[in-house]
C-alpha cells in the first residue's frame, strides 16, 4: 500500500476513534502506524482541507487516492452525478465513494459495499455490530429508516425500529462515520 492510501485510511480511522477506540487501535496496528502517525496525518489532512489554496474536494481525493477504481454514473432523483470509487485495504469488501455533481462539487463521501461483495445479513439488533454495515445497508434492512443529522460532516445517523433477539421491536438510533456503522442505541 502506498503512503497516500495509508494516510487516507488513518484519516478515516481518526474520525472513527471517538466511537470505537479499540477497533481503531487494532486497525492502526494492522496498518503499521503509530498513534503519533494517526494524529500527524489527521493534522496534515485538516490543514489541506482548510487551506486558502485548497483544491476542490473532488480534486483533493484524486490527488490523494489516485485514479478511481471505477467511475459510474448515478441518478439521484432527477439529478445525475458521478460515483468515483477507490479500494480501502482495511475493509476489502468496501469502497470509498465520492459522489461528484455535474459542476464538480462533491455531494457525498463515504464507504459503500464493493460491487459483488455480499452485504451483511441484517435482521435483528444483534446484527448491528460496529463496522458491520454501511448506512445504506442499514436503511434498506430496517426500512423505513429516518435520516438524522450527524455531529460532523462525515457523520450520519438513522432512526428505525429493529427486533431484538426475543422478537420485540425497539426504536433504535444508529450512528455512522464515513458511512460505516459505529454504534447503536436503543431508545425505547
């Protein structure tokens, strides 16, 4: 894995560390990075994003990640955009996807299931473990799901009902970072 891909995965992990420090710690070790590497990489990323001479988000991802593995047209309502996808070694069954509008603006950036990779079986609360599914997979499995505003640009929430092991349905709030499930909370 080249240094740019490693650095980008550390950026993804840094935002996830607030929810799942143990999973992030294990992933950081698998990447061969130190805690200092994680902090320094995130610091450089934030400086690049906030720089007055910063590239557009679409150009930034291409410069950091290289050419996408796939570029696919996507229709959302009556709008058409381009879905650009890159592999992520930490999660081989996922891709980092950036949705780019006709004007070059980034509409969304998140982890999605790789084409051909089997989605997880999501039927009960027990299936909703951290890093097991993407936001769109949870929304489909537990439809109707209501989107919730996240606490940061890379965070999303979903509210839905899901059965427990005993079959009783519960109101659930699920939190996602970069589109990957981080935690759930039963609210009733």
